[in-house]
C-alpha cells in the first residue's frame, strides 16, 4: 500500500468520523443530505459483496466493515433518531436520487470488465459513488449557514477521491499491467464534481469568511 | 488472478 492510498483511506475515515461526531454528539444532521447518505449505503453494500468470500487483509476487511456499519447507521440516525430527525432539512433535500440508480445500473450492465453478478455490482457501485455526492452539493448550495463540520465533511470526502487518483498514478508506474479504466474514469468524474466546492472552500478559508456556495 | 488487484482498494 502506498502513501497516497493510505492517506486517501484515512481522509475517507476522517470524513465519516466528522459526520458521526456531528450526528452523535451534537445530535444534528443540519445541512447533511439523507439522499447522499442513502446512496453511499447502497454503494458500500453493492461493492463489498466479497467481504466474506475474498480475504485480502485484516485492514481491508476492517475498513469495509467500518464503511458499511457507519453508512447504514448514519441513514438510521437521520431517519429514526428522535432528535437527529428533527434537524434534517427535508424541504431542502429534494434531489431525486432514485433517478441516479437506474442509469448507473444500466451502465454497469453495459460497461464492465466481466459480466458476472459480483463484477456488475462492483461496477455499479463505482458509477453510483461517482454521482452520489450530487444531492449533498445541491443541498449545500441551498444552505445559508454551512456549519464548519459539514464543510469539513464534504472537503474530506473530496480529498479522499483526489488522493485515490494519485494512488492510481503511483500504482500505474510501479505495478505491472495496472490499467483499470472503469474505476479511473468514474473516480475522475467523482473528483471533478468537487472542483467547484473546493474553490469556494479555499476562498472562504483564505479570506477567513464563512463558507457559502453561490446558488 | 489478474483482474483482482484493483479490488484490494476500498
């Protein structure tokens, strides 16, 4: 494992921890899109179908369990927890996320490395992860006061994707036959979706002003 | 398995 990959995983883990901190301690999910969280839960459930069949490393299995457990518990919190549920911006979080599922699934059926159940589901999870942030970005645009934790959460998620690209570049030059167009292109699309957010995040940080996205 | 090695990523 190279440094970019480890840093990417750690940033991903940190993003989840920041979100759990907000939800668990402050009992608030204001500014967080339930739609995006539901998509992430589907992403991990369809990607980690191999968790009990293919053992890669203890690290790998543990991280998979963490991402599965955290994504489903976040959805549970926002939907079911008495206090957290009250802070959910339901009227603002209106992205039709179900409309992302079918195109991603059809694309996975058409464009994949191998036409098997596990492989198609894995590819589906990559396509879906690429666009899963969209409801969250739309909600951010509509939020007048983006709190620090929400801003940091989205920043860490974007950083995780950027670091994965560096990891692929590194692996391409250090490992033989390491060419994987499907994860690379979907990962690149996913990272580009954060470009706009990054711009305003750094601007607000530089000018020491509150983060706000233009509508 | 050649196409397995990207699956070590999360």
